[in-house]
């Protein structure tokens, strides 16, 4: 037995056993902060301030990256079309050789 932490291995993997620490959420993970984030995100998405830019379409003015994976934000007239194009690009990146 002995003191923690302890490292071990089994099969093709390894594991680490540490003592229990009663951690509490901090900063962005606090329920009050998460609630405010949700409210602000809802307000952003319901804003009419950029109607002249998106013109009722789904997308964004530029493409971007999710880590090293390119994200396709090309304008689409439907949510399904926009979301499908985004997923297609991410799946192609995930499965390319």
C-alpha cells in the first residue's frame, strides 16, 4: 500500500492513484458565472445589430480554427446546410491520412 500518489500499470495502459481532494468550482465554472454566460450568449444571438451583415443567413464573415482544425463558416441560407458544411470539414480533417 504505502503513501499516495501511486503509479501502476495494467494491460496496455497505466494509471495514477491520488488522494481525494474536495475541489470546488472556480471562476468560469461557478453556476452564477455559467448562468450569466448563457444569458449573454442568448442576448448576442438574438441581437438585430448585425442584420445587414448576415442578412438572415447562417455563418460568419471569416473562417476560423478549432485548435489546428479549420472551421468552415461559409454563409448558408439554412441552419442545416451551415452545420452540415462545418461538420463535413471537421470530419474530413479528422479522417485524412
